[in-house]
């Protein structure tokens, strides 16, 4: 498997020569691609250098072991060293295989996090707000930035829908498995009998689309402006600052009204629309390529029930990998890695088994 890595130093040198080309900065998309590839190849070269060093150390220790068979103490030391080196070799092999897996080009992208209340009325809207706070806290822990693009609040503190742009390092790679139906089981504040209700919220994780990824033709867009609604400060309900953009070929509609400026709302709406269109194209392409997407871990199908948050038992269950944690408070406080990391690990193991 690693024979192709023998030329990795030459490939790294080639990429460095390309990066030193002054003309490359004129093609920003190509420049970003080469920067990402250089970083990946450099890490792979570092791992392969360590791997070769460990293999050489094992060979030397084995030769030493054969030469010192008459000294039990040295034999034990050599065997212990070979065991330690072999364990390290195994870890390096796994790390290299993971690096050699086909890359998801969207892993580096920022995302639009779209949270919508489903079945359950006001209780679902309240849980949508809880989920948004959970993801916001997780983003803060990762050093990411969260910008609300659009929100449709209800009067008691929940959201019928909230859309946010989450930007930072490797955002999509960490959150891409969060798409799906999130179910909550708890006693609503309005429940007089103390009965547990079940509500549902839909989460969509959509990679941000650059203008170079998808160009929008002006004649395909219809813009409507109107007065913002809901709570707010000056200019809300007094000026036509809210913007609704419709993509005529697909019928997709995006509305933004959070900004006081019509120009800013228009820019945000186009940003969300571009991401949704690219995501729709990707979904259709995947559906054509594979009929069993829904059976795969992290398929991203938004009709798939992926997780249950049970308040009476303080339990979080991810149904895709049968993971159950009795630490609901910590998860809702943003400590999502306890759920996210096992899912990523499971996906990587599945990918490795088919790659070997």
C-alpha cells in the first residue's frame, strides 16, 4: 500500500515550486487547492518518514536480538523494544491509511447550520433554541465564529427556524454528521400532568458555497422587499429592509430580515441561497450514484432520526452507532465531542475496511 509514497518527497517539492509561482495568486481557487494539498502532503511525508524510521529501528533491534541470544537480560530488553516499536508502527500505519483515504473536498468549508422546529409545536421550537445554544457553545470551544443569518423566533424564547453561518477551521468535517432529525423527550413547562412529550427538530448542515463554486444568473432570481417583523430595535417594522429571494428554476426561497440594511439582508440571502443550491445539487448527485445512502453512517439525510435527548433519564442516544451517554447536561452545554468523535471514528473505520 505504501509503495506509492516513495515519491512523496518529490511531490512535496513540486507543490512547493507551484506555490512559489507568482502567477498563482491570480487564480485564488487554484491557489487554495494547492495550499490545502501541500499541507496534506507535508503531513503525509512527515508520517511516512517516521514510519520508515520505525521500520529501520525494528530491523536493527531484530538483528541485535539474534546476535545476543546468550544474554537473557539483553534479549528481554530487545523484545520489549521491538514490542514498543511494533505498536508505534501500527499506529503510524493507521494514520497513513487515514491520510490516504479519498478526501472530502468540503471538509475545509464553513457551514450554514439550519435548525427547524418539527412535530411538537411550541415545545419543538423551544428545543430548537436549546440545540442552537448547544452548537453555539461547541463552536465557541472550537474557536469558531457564529453569525445568525436568519431567525424566526416565537414569543416564549424558541425558534420556528434559525440559520447561522459557522466559520472556522475544519467546521464541516466536524459537524457534517449532525444533519437529521433530533428528537427530545421531556416534560414541557406547560404540561400540568407531568407527562413526557416527544418533539422533533430538524438540523441541516450545509457547506458554504463560494461564488467560484456556483454562479447565480441574475435573470434566474426574483427579489421582494418588505418590512421586517418580530421584536427588534429601530427600523424594524418601519422600513422595507427585509429581503426575500426566489431562485426561479428550482423554486428555492430564502428570506433574511435580521439586518437593518436591505443591502446586507440581500447579501446574506444570496449567501444562503448559493449554499442551498449547491447542497441540493450534491444531494441529487449522490442519490444518482448510490441507492443505499440512507443506510450509511452520516448519510446526511435530513429525514433520518439520528439522535434522542431524553431529559428524565439524562440520556443522549445516537441511533446510527447505538451510542448512549448519561450526560445530557454536558452535551447540551456544548461538550459535543463525546458524541461527534465516536461517529467520526466509526465512519473512518468503515472507510478503512473498504479501502484495505
